[in-house]
């Protein structure tokens, strides 16, 4: 989408001599510099977070305690004991340090496992953590216990890394019609490393 917008502006407002072209180009360039992104992706029982900070790309990977969290609450019926499930999942994730609060100043995109579980339950491309918690809490009265555990794990993890309750997050499953998941990102990283050698 951003690439298409850039091409559109380049093709339609490239005349430096027009007053409107100067205004639009100036406004566009100012705004494009202010947009920062963060991608949170889970696959293979680990979570990867990529974002920019001070013009550097930060990459963090967590073995995110998914199995441990599920084992910790395996005997609980999370459809009935929702608050206890949330507390136990939070305890399991306590070893994950919060990433810096600048994450909340970025456009956050959730993909892979996050996308799959959330979109199965919510038909919205953009959602806040607070709305997610409320919807999951209400839906868990009807969902099977294992599905509730997945939902509460997602909420617990996002809270643990410092996502604000009011931060709107984008759900991304496809890019240009291609399924977007952790293996594509890893392949891209490997190819970049090979091309540098």
C-alpha cells in the first residue's frame, strides 16, 4: 500500500515547478518519515518482534513460554476459571522483559499465530488490546477451553511486552495475496545473509 502511494505521488506530482506539487511532495515526505512500524510474529513456538529505534532495526526473539503456559493451566477449565487462567499465564510469562515503550508509538502488526487465532474469533483488521481482552473474555463463555487458553495466552503476551491497552494493532495474514508467516521472514533473512557473503 505504501509502495503504491509512493509510486502514485512520484508519477503525479513530480513537477517541481508547480506550487501544488511542492506542497504535496513536502507534506508527503514529512509524513512518511513519521511512520514507524513494529511486526510481532509467532511461529515454531517462538515470538519475533522487529521494530525500528533511532534509525536502527531492532530484532528480538523470545521462546515465548507457550507450552509452559499451557502446561501451567492444563488442569483448569478456562471457560469457567478465566481470571485464574490469566494470572497463571502471566506468571509463566514473567521472565519476558518488556520491550521499550516506544513500541506503542509505532504501527503494530500482528501476524502468523496471532493473526490466525484472533481472526478466527474477530472479523476486524484493526483492534486494541483492551477490546481484544473484552471480546475474548465474553467469547470464552462459549468457546472450548483449549481455544480460551490460546486467546488468553495472546492477551497475556501482548500485555507482558508492554503493549498499551488502548493501542490499535493491525492484523496481517497476506501481503500482495501471498500468505505471510514466520517462515517467509526467516527465508528473507537467510537470503539477505547469503547475498552479503
